[in-house]
C-alpha cells in the first residue's frame, strides 16, 4: 500500500460514544450491522451523515463517528430531505423508532416516500415508546398493556409494510435485530438502491416490551421465515401488499423494490434545463433567491 493510500474505514473509526442503550436492547445489533455494512462499502467517512429524531433508537447519531444530526421528534426525514437534495455527494442515513416514524413523523414519512428522496431509513421498531418509558406506539399489538393503555391497547396497529408500500417507498424491507447477517444484507441492498429505501427492523425493547419478538427468533423458539425471491417478484406491488397481510410474525426480506426517478435527479434536471434556457450564464438558484427577496 502506498504511503498516500486512504486508510481503510473500520468499525473502530466509525465508533463514537459508547452506546447508552440498556443492556440487551436490540438497537446494539442494528448499530453493529450498520458498521459492518459501512466497512464493506468503504464510503469516505466525511461523506457519511446519520440523522435522527427523538427516542432511544434516535440516539443513533451520537454513536457514529460521521456527520450527525439529532433533530426534533418526528422531523428527521424532513431535515434529511434537505440534506439529501442539497448535498447529493453525501450518503444520508436516517435512524429512528416506530413512534418517531409512524406517529408524530407519519406525515413526513408519506411525503419523503412519494417524492422518492434518495436516502436510507432504518425504523428500529420495538412496538413501544421506549425513551418515555412505555406508552402505546402505533405498532403496539392489540391488548398491549402500557401507561397509556393500562387495560390493553385498543387501537388497530399500523402495518408498516403496507403503509410504506402504499406511501410510495421504492425499496421496502423487513428485518430482525436478532439476525445480524439478514440485517446486513437488507441494509446493503437498501443503501445501494437509488431512492427512498426503508428497512423496518424489529428491535426488542427488553425493558418495556421484553419477549415481544420471540416468535420470530429461532433462539427463543420462534420461526424466522425469509422471503424466497425465486417465488416472490419484488417488483410486484400487489404481491408485496398481499405478503404484508400475512399473519404476525410474517416474513422477512425485501417486500418491494421499484426503479423510478428520485426527486434529487428530477430537481437537478430542472436546474440544468433552466440554466441551459438562460444561456448558461445565470445560476437558477440566484434567480430563486432574488424572487424570494421580492416576496419578503
Ligand atoms: C414534539 C415532541 N413530542 C413528544 C416528545 C416525547 N417523546 C420523546 S421520544 C417519544 C417516543 C419515542 O418512541 P419511539 O420513536 O418508538 O422510539 P424508542 O424510544 O422506542 O426507540 C416521545 C413521545 C418529544 N420529545 N417531542
Ligand atoms: S428503554 Fe428499551 S428501547 Fe430504550 S434503550 Fe432500554 S431496552 Fe432499548
Ligand atoms: Mg419505539
């Protein structure tokens, strides 16, 4: 190796603060899998950005030695949209919980998905609000007893796969924090997908929802059933939707993948076309700035 060859990116370099999650929390394995995928992909460290809202899972950026942003509860995707559109050279990753993504951030999720913003979103789904110590979340099962539902949850939970597919996410997958190899494969495919890619990852909150994913964890006597892509055409939206109807715990793997232009590419084309129309002299962004100044 020459003296000037770039140093290999390792887990050691990528690790920042020691994670402060409770011992046994599923989120540790998500972080470890993310590090392993980044070690494989070898993106330049200064091109990596992790963004999160609020929650135990949303502490993620503190633990990654990259650009990082910890933002308002439920607004991580809105901020990440701006980062992705304005800095196409960066690899944008969003991490957060089921509450952050499907509850307070649900509206941003819808629009980020339909616009096909180029970023990767990992939803660390523990079926509970962990940070605030056990409230019912949008994915809590019916009957789940929490501080907000002491006699058991009565609201129909969100079906994450159906929600993401119908919102327009162009890569939708499901994984489990007890299955490191599977998580790594899903994260790598999501990262390499051009557009809005989401991996819902079942990640047990051992303190407030212990044992919740045992039925899909072979080490706890459950069944981890993966999607056979010889049988399932990932480009078939109806088939993906039907698979999302499977009774809990359902299947794990890529449900749906669609190639379609990202907003990043469409917006860049608009900028390039506008510039060409203006003879290449004016920067369309300057024109926009002037226009905004008039509107003030
Ligand atoms: C605007 C706003 N509303 C409510 C809260 C309180 N709050 C913080 S985290 C959280 C839910 C966290 O649950 P989830 O996103 O599932 O993450 P987890 O802690 O389970 O990983 C709530 C309600 C907040 N910080 N800001
Ligand atoms: S409260 Fe639950 S989700 Fe939060 S760190 Fe502890 S085990 Fe993990
Ligand atoms: Mg949660």
